[in-house]
C-alpha cells in the first residue's frame, strides 16, 4: 500500500482556490480523498477561509444573476423573489390556528349552493 503523502497548508489552500472552494474538486487536484481535505480544513483555518469565501461569493453571484433576471422581467425570477421574501406576504403558506374538533366539516353541497347564480 502506498504511503500517504503529507501536504503543506499552502498546497491545500492553492488547490481550494483553483477549485473555487469546492472540496471534491480540490481533493481530485491533490489526488487525495475528500475526507482528507475535510481533516485539513479542521486543522488549517486559512484553508477553511478559502471555502467560506467561495461559498459567499457563489451566493452573491446567484443573487446578482437573479437580479439580472428580474430586471429583464423574467416572471420565474419575480415569482421566486416574492415567494421567498420574508418581509412580504407573497407566499403560498397557509396557517391554520385551530384545534382538532374545533373546525366544522366542509359541506360541498352547501358551498356550491352559495356560489350558484
């Protein structure tokens, strides 16, 4: 069995930078297992900083692209944004505040009769 290669922190950091913080790709670049990358991330804060930097950058890019789609008037982007806005009431969630037994059974016939002309 081959002897494990000892890597230096700068080698791991460089691979993570080239892989844009993606652990699996960095592991492939270094020809090591992802679990080994994870161990290095625990040991070397500077390596974890690279991963965190790219996670934030990826989210920023996604928000930027979403904003571009909104500005182009793409309805999917507008709906997505409104449905996920936590400070607005544009969502599909329905809250029911009642205990079991307090709600009256729904009567289809009575509701249909009320809607009839």
